[in-house]
C-alpha cells in the first residue's frame, strides 16, 4: 500500500495551505491523487478526484483516494449544487473544452475554488513568439501546437478578465516560477514574469 | 486438461454443504422449512476473522468460482481469472467464500430439490426468491462460518446487486463493496429480454408448466433459446464481429444453400450445452430476481436514500462496450453514493468484450481490482486501522 506522501510538490503544498480542516474537496484532474491523499492524512478532508488517465486512476485507488473516472467537460453536471466546500483544479484549465463553463460549474458545486495554470503571457513565451514566430514550447508547455492537450492557453490577464465576466471574485493569487517559488519580479509584474499562478476564487455574491 | 495445475490456481477444491434446519422466511411471504447451501472457500480465515471476502455469482453462476474439482477438469471455476494466490482476490491474504444461491441448481436447495411437504420435487412450486433473500441466507452462512463482518463483498452483474444489497441490509457487516458491470435496477429493455427468455422456456412442449422432471422431460429447446438470447446481450457488436465476422462454417454462400455462419454454430453450442446442465425453473427464478431487484423502491425511488445508512467503501467498475448494464447504469450508482457521501471510486474500463468482460482477463480491469483489494487486505491485516480512511 502507498502511504500518504510525507512531502508534497511545492505547488500542491501551497494549495494544501489554503484548505480548511475537514473540508469536502473535489479535485478536478486529480492525477495520481497526491494532493487528496495528503489532505486526507493531514487535514482530515473528505475528497473525491476526477481523472481520465487509467494508470493515474489505478494509482489513486492504490493509495486509498476516492477517484471517479469522468471527463471534466461532461461530468460536472453529476455533482449537486453546494455538494462540496472546495473544488480544486491544478494545471488543467488550459486543457478543458469550455473553461468558462467549467469555472461556473466549479463555483456551483462549492462556494470556493482553487485554480492553477501556466501563464502564456510569460516573457519567454512572448519572446519566443516575437522572435521565432512559432508557438512557444517550454518546460511547462512541452507540446507541439498540433498535438497539445492544452487547447485553451491563456495569460493571467485573460483569466482575470474571464473571472470578471463570470462574476467570480479572486480572493487570493500566488504567482510562482517554474519551481513553484515566489519571485520578486513575479510579484511585481505577474503577467510578464510569473510562470504559474494559484488563484483562490469565490462566487462574487458570497465574497 | 491442464498438464499440471497452474501456480496461481487455488488448486483442487472440494464443495461443502451447509444445512439449515430452521424455517427461512422469504420476502414473498413463503417460507422454506429447511434448506441447504453448497459453497466453496479458498484461502485461510485469519484468527481475528477479518479477512473474509464474499464472492456473489451472476445469473448462471454457482459456488465453483475458482480452482478445479479434479485434476482432469477441462476448465477451472468461473472467476479463476480473479481468484487465486497473487491474483486480484489474493487467496494468500484473503479468505474467499462463494456459495450457490438459494434457488440455484448446482447443489443448493432449489426448484429441482425435494419439497419435504409433498415428497416430490418443488418444480414451479419453489417460492419466489429475491436478492434480499439471497443476502440474508448468505448472512446465515457467514454466521455458520464464524464471519461477523466481510472485508469485502464482491460481485459482477447480478452478483454486484447482491453486494449492493449487503451494504444496505447489513451496514455493520460489510467493509467494502465491489460492484462490477452492474445496475441499481433493471431497465425496461433488460426486463424485456428476460421475458423473451422466459417465454421461450415456458412455450417449450417439454416444460409441462414447470413439472418437466415429473414427466421425465426437459424444456431443452426453450432453455437453449433463452441462453442464445442471453449470450447475445453479454457480447458487444464489435466483439462478435472480431470473433466470428461473417465466417461460414458450412454451406456455400455463392449458392446460398445450407449456409451456417460461425456465429450461429457458436450460439447453438452455447445454448445446447447450457440446456443440458441448467435447470429451467432456476433460470426463471434467477431472471425474476433480477427483474425485482430495486433497492431504491423502499426509499421513495431515491437511490441516495437507500445508500445513506451504508457504511462500506465502494469500488464501482463498468466496461465501455457493455450494453446489457451500460456504463451509465454504474454511474447512477456512483452518483447516488457521492450524494450519500460514501467513499467510492469508479472506473469505466475500455474493453471490447461487452458485459462478459467482467469474467475475462482484461489487464486494466485486473490492475484496478488488484490495487483496490490490496488495500482491503492491508486493512484486514491491521483491523485497528479499519475505517480510518472513512
């Protein structure tokens, strides 16, 4: 049996710090269940993950994490309004078919959400496109444009505009580099120097 | 015949008989004055009695789930793919119990048994038996074997329904439930197929209103048709195409004379061999039990309410090409369990074999079952930790 991880990947650690004790958590694109497993063991949360990768699903089952094989684009209708305290989605936003609808669904299912994604407005992306004229390929965006699962890449500014449009309040924003560390430049000019952002979100009416 | 029994086989197994001499009240109001259950066990019950697993069988299954009765048996038990040393239901760690359900025709009391009240075979007089009755009779068997609580109750298809009913009726006695290729109740289409099968049997001139044993006949043609029909619903379109295509076994397609396609001869073979070994009244009884199964009914048709008092953790599995109990039926179970705030994991295994996939060595299916049941065995070995994850 796989014990719950003693240490967490740095970004998951940042997310874990945002989760209340005993919360009911839904993790969209939960991967191998590392976050939920840690939260179960250390925060007493009751969680479910959504995942579609067969090997990752088996990994979740092996570590005692509730995992549901369901596509995020079609599966969220199964979850009742306010069934959870928190919905988390790490580095998956850019791969869903309709990010706006997914965002709406997340904040229907729970009053709070955490979303992380890579910033397409990072200066390296801008430089790549400006100088080479081809779609940027980087550590966090390793795929060629024609076979990438990342069909909705966006910048922090794009995402924040979507939040405004969808009446979603941003309660927290942590901007980090590729190693998930905060940097002074990233804090100063996030849309240019931040690699990844972790957003805390809430329904505007509840904020 | 296997030259030597494989290393991962439970080996030669001997069926056992449990006799119950006190009356057994059934849901239908009738009562059996006494009855017998034939069962097999694999592995060893640990001292604390915490590692027992119940395997429930489907429509035409029985107690012989794994291993061989004799060294020259042509085939092992029906779920040998999953049960054995080192297999997903690991008999090195778990104690497995499999019984033939009440009303069956493989040694448990059923329509072909003697009715003590009349001194002749029950036949059509055998009372209607439901999934709830099976579960209660299995609970009696558990008492007899000294098993207070199952580490897991596991079943595919109709077997999965028994596992579900166990969690509802005996919440304290079930640690985990594994339902595979199952459904929370039958659809109109499912019932329709069952009814055609029943009509085929009952219309056979050898049926004699279910008294065929008294007449020294068997409704062979009817049972054969029922099985052929059932068999088609167990397979997918792609699966049949892959296995048989339009291959011809005999005759000449060019002259369109006496043509027999491979798929026809396959169905004839399946139907004929089934009609020789299966009791027609049991077939009627088992399909009725399927039709009546509906645990949500007593809870205002609310499956979530039916699951609300369950305490088990669940693994629900379905197969992508199963159209008898399609993946959506499993998702109904999962949705209700999440709403009832139960621990549940669900996987929809991509497999071309249709409903029958639950009996076959589909790698992803075995891997996820293995991952889940390893944890069940871990818990069974450390009972103090049991429920800590709930």
